[in-house]
């Protein structure tokens, strides 16, 4: 069943509604052995020209796509339908005005159908957005929640296929010129993805894969004001195998807050949280845990300004799926960053609170004969270039950057997973970075097992995983700086061998630029740790320690 369009469109004149407003353009596939697809249409409010729309109560825009189910008992060879979300938008252009006293809810989710047969349906999300251009203005005296979530269908216990794949959509609140957008309350944006679960049996089948989409608060000219919390999530969750089978893989998307023009400003009056986390699905029996790849969580300003009053949290972490007799899922960290270029200004936790950027990775654990999953840390960074400014916190606030990695453990007869440290960095090639206190961690910990996993640095022993570098510009930390590039090998058990450990290195370096411009790194107190701890365990669990330090300043 396909629904193409349901909308309020105002090129001239005005519309005023005192009660709730609901616009639906949902599509649902029919059930059958080979079930039908469901495609969402367009559920929009569009003001183009000098017209206006005034709503005095909550508004609901729905463009859902739901695949039909293939549910006809054991032995069914059919497949379920794909569900594809459509478009749900509020847009004001040509000096048009949209005013809402109440909350805005926009949905463009896609959900695949469940199946007793050979394959569950995929779920592909669509697009939700609130945007303005060419002098249009949007004023919401309330909160805004936007969803474009993709969810794969499940395989039931009599099925013979894998769970459906889930793909997140595109979710944005965007200002393009001086008309601006004001939202007095909280703002929540969701572009998550969920792989479908599997309740079937079979080593060659399992949970569906998940690929998250994009969430974005953006300005390309003009002001975007968020009065309360800003919460953006583009996370991915691989499907689980509940009987026998592999866990689905997970690939996180992008969660971005950015201003890209000299006239662009984003103001957030509460805390701001960005999530681009990947979690692999769990495998059972001899099935492996799903692999996980973190995404991108970023605050940035290219000539414009981003201001957040309270706590800031950004995570591009990855967690490999757990397993039983199979191997745990591998994990690869993403990119969590703060970037200012041109004349850009990024000011975080300006009133109170802390700043935290995480790309922590963890390989999947296993309880049987399998090995723990390997983990590779991500990249946690603050980077300023040209005349950019990054300010993190006031008073005694903390700014923390984690690029740590932990290999998966094996509590059965397998080995621990290896861990490769990520990178934590403050870097200027112009402009400045300031904070009261900072912690940078680029550590690695091998997983425990019969033979413990190794703990490594990104390239080779001695590579730099924690850095403060100024090449024309300044880094000023008025309080404490804690720098950690340690490594710890995994514990060996039952007569096995402990994992090796190769610590990374710490670099604090102020470099004269090629043009002769000076650079400054000014720190209050520094605590630097760069130690490698090998684990050499015996059946009695005794250990031998070997510690080495490598710090460069």
C-alpha cells in the first residue's frame, strides 16, 4: 500500500488551527507467503511566500513504511516485505512563517516485516526535517522530536533465514539564512538502526545488520536557538541470534552540530549529547558476535559559532557482540571531535558542566571455545586552525578525551582479544584551545583468556597516542593535564601465557610555523603515564611485570 502525499501547503494567506494537527502518509505491506513492501509518502507542512501557519497545539507528522509479514508456519519459503520510510517535514521559505505553541513530532521510520520463512524484511528509514530558507522563520514554543529509525524484521523460530537489515535515515534541523529557527524546549533527533533478531537455528544464519543514518543541527547562515537539551543519536545495534547463529554487524552514523558561515550561530541553552555508537549483535552456539564500527560525533564551526551552556558529551564508541563458542565481535572506534576553522568559535559548557569526548572500544567477550574480539581505539580530538577558537568549560571544569581500547575476554577455553590504542589529541595550526583541566587517554588493555590478548599502540612500540601539538597558535590549560598512554596485556589462565604490552608515547610540542609564527602551550600541572605492563600468568595466576616509560616533551 503506497501513500504519496498528505500536507498543509500555504503559498499565500494564513492557516490557524487551535486543536492538535495530525498528518499521516503511512504505507503498510500486506501479509502473504511473499509479503508486500510498505512505502511511506510525504507528510509535510510547507509555507512558501508571505503566508503563515499558526498552530496552538501539538503537531504530528507521520510517514511510516512497514513491510508485510510472512507468517505461515514452519517450512515457509517466503520472504517478508521491506518497509521504507518517507518524508516528514516542516519548511518555511520565501518569508513564510510557521508558529507552534506545543510540541512537534515527526516520524519517517522504516520497519521490515517479521518472517517464519527464508528471509525477514529490511527496514529503511526516510527523512525528517525542520528547516527554513530565503527569509522563512520557524518558532516552536515547545519541544521537537524527529525520528528516522530503521528496524529489520525478525526471523521466528521456524524460519530458515536471517533477520532483516536496518538502515537509519536523515534527520535535520537546518537554518540557511537570517530567518532563523527558535525552539524553546528540548530537541531530540533519532537516526538509529536495528538489525532484526533471529530465533531460528543455523550457523549460517543470524541477526540482521544495522547501519545508522545522519542527525544534524546545522546553520549555514542565521541563528538556530535551542532553549533546552539537544540530543542527537545515530547509533547502530546488530541483531541478536537467540538460538544458534551469528550476531549482526553494526555501523554507526554521524551526529553533527555545526555552523558553516560567518553569519551562522547555534545556541543550545541546556546540555548537548551526541551518540554515534555501534553495538554488534550477540551470537549463540558456534556463531560469532557481530562486528561494530563507531561513527562520527562532532561539534564544529567554520567561520560561524556554536555555543552550548551546559554539559557536553560526544561518543563514537564501538562494542563487539558477545558469543558463546564462537569468537567475540571485533570493535573499531570512531571519531569524536571538536573543530574550529576560519573564524569559527566553539564554546562548550560556558555556564557550567564538563566536556567529554569518547571513542572507547571493547571487543566482544565469549564464554566457550571462542576467542575474545579484538578492539581498535578511535580518535578523540580538539582541533583548531586559522583563527578558530575552542573553549571548553569554565572554573574547575574537566575536558576529557578517550581513545582507549579493551580486548574481549574469554572465560572458557579461548584466548583474549588484542587491543590497539586509539588517539587522544589537542592540536592547533592557528587559533587557540583553552580549558581549565584536561584528561587525554590513549590506552590499551588486552583481553583475558587462556592466552591473554596483547595491548598495542597504533603503529609500533613508541608511537604517539596522546598529543598536545601547537603549530602556530596556542593551547592553554590553566589547571591539571592528565596524559595516559599506558598498555596492559591480558591475563593468561590455566597455564597459558599473558599478553604482551607496548605502551604508546606522549608528545607535548610547540612548533614554530614555516612562516616563523610562534606557538604556545601553557599548562598548569602535568601528570603523564606511559607504561607497558606484560601479563605472564601461570596456573597459579602469578604474574611478572615489565614497565617502561617513554615521554617526549
